[in-house]
C-alpha cells in the first residue's frame, strides 16, 4: 500500500541549512513562521537562521504558552527570548494563550485555534511551523488546522515543519504533569462514540525517561486491549532504549502485560521511520479485526520531538487519536543547560505539503 508521504522531502542536520538557503533565497517567496516564544533556548535558533535568508520577506507569529504560577526564572528566560525575537521583527505578532482553564481543564489547543482564526495566509508562498519551543498540545493543532485548510481549499502554500531536537536538553527540562489525560485538539478518540466502543484498542506509547506517571495516567484513561511500546533505537546513546525498558519493567510486564514481540523500535532521529511503522501496524490489524468490530490505534508521542513529528504525520493520514498529559509547569536545571554543547542538537526539516509534490500528493 502506498502512503501519503512515501516520497516525503526531508532534510536532517547538516543538510537543513543549505536547503533553507536554496529554497528561501528565491525572491518571490514570502514566508509566515509560527514559533514558540518560551524559555527554551532553542526558541531563537531557527528564527535567526531564517532571518538571515529572508529578511523582510519573513513574517512571524510567536506563541507564548501561559501556565499557572510559573517559575520566575522561566518567565525571565522567556521574556529575554521574546525581547530578542521582537527586536529583530518589531512587527511580529505575539499571541499569549492560556494552556489551562480555571478548573485545570486543558484548553491550550482550543485557544490557539481560536487565536489563529483571524490570521490570513493570503499572499504567503510558504508556512513554517517550528516545533522547537512549542508543546505538542499547541503545535499539533496548529499543523492540523492549516494542513486541513490548505488541502481543502487547494491553496498554493507550502507547509514546512522545522525542529531542533536535543534529548539531553529535554532530560534537563522536567515537567509537573496535570492529573488527567486528555486528547489533543483535532485528534479526538472515536472509541467513545456510539458504535465505536467495540473496536479493539491498540495503544502505542512512546517510552521516555521520567514519564512513568504520565504514561500510567494515559493507560488508565485509554484502557487498551493491547500495548505496543515505542522504544528509541537506534539512538545517540546506544543504551538509551535498554535503560528505558528497564525503567518501565514493572509497567511493561506486570501492569500492561506487554508481549516481548510487541515492542516497536524507532530511529530517534528519523521521524519517517516511526511514521511508516505506525501505518504498517494499522495495515496489518485492519483485516484481522474487521469482522470483530474493527480496530483503533491510539498514539501517545512523548519524549523526542522528532519521533513526535512522525506520529503526527501518521495521525494526519489515518485520523489516529492522540492522548497525552499536559504539563502544569516546568523546572529546568539551568547550570546543566548552559554547559550543554548545542552542537549535539539534531535539526530536521519536513516538507509536509506543497508544490514539490504537485500531482503526486494524494488525499
């Protein structure tokens, strides 16, 4: 079976910047960039790189994710990042969105879609969503909103995804999770609807260090019939996958009863790897469960943002639901972050939709 992004145009690491320079140096291009403006040190990197290429042909929307009672140090870092970004692009639009309602209900996805409703993409040749400093509860709805709009109306706008991923830095940014699992806006579960409850539920959680309680909450919410945990392998750290499995051994063997044959291994730095794997699993399950009410795959892309992009692409293609736990707040070990070598970061560019595919793109 052919997949939508079988011939996906993608670039990694040292190939990213040359492509950006080649593509965006074309003077007819006018670009809209949507990026995070938080405390994350990666918030500025792609913006600065694109500024050098595009100059005033780049317009920016910076998203500030507001959470209750944030650490003052994080607020200071976020403001410093935003000040630097807006000094480069004084006419940029800054959108502050509340991630939680007063009752701690997750509303970030709803709020970002409402905030973007009045944003026009008329006149732009390219739209870039930078995942580097955005949470998946915000970035995924942004991509789905514009992807659905551009595909439906057959707009002549390219969609690009950019990310700077650094698992070591991610390990230094700890989150305090909300007390409930929720679906990402635009990727709701169908198994709760009438006539859908009998479907066999397969949960594909991305295992990540320090996320035990989060994954337990998701499991209790989903109540899957089967679990296929996604383990990062290969990875920059050859022992990372093994260490994560050991860390989750109680959950995997005693609580979730995972068959050893059900482990899914995905290249931590290749989003197309997990994208294809998820779709192949779905292809294998559909005929088996067709006579028993059907099957549904539920994704939980935690950890690596590169793997998360692969899961997003699979969800866009097959309308898979995505369940996660939003972070109430973050804590950061700034001493370690400041000492971290940024050249260990992984860069990626995914050309999601547009002129490169022409008639080759199927809906």
